[in-house]
């Protein structure tokens, strides 16, 4: 199997870190960032093992945007 570099987007939910691979849609969690990413790697490897055909992975596009929270609170 070839080595593929994927992205991990991490956010906090209560006392856990949630890690998501946007290229494939796999998600996992852990009590630390390192654990969440390690669990995501394992989940992604298992996901790819189940695929009948090789998957072509397109790089994720990450951007940011701003909102005016004053307008959001008035709604």
C-alpha cells in the first residue's frame, strides 16, 4: 500500500477531542489530541481496507470565514 498524507480537522466537544478526515469523511475521538488523531488514523486504515476499489484522494481545501456576531444575536 502507498503512503498517503491526509488532513485531520480537530474540534473539542465537552471533554473529548473529535478528529475528522475531510478527504474521506472518517471521524474518531479521544481524550487528547494525539489520541483522537491516532484513533482517526486507525479508523481510516480500517475504512480503506474495506474498499473494493482503490480510492483517489483529492487534497482538502481549508479556508476561513468571518461572521458578525452582533447581527447573529439580533436574529
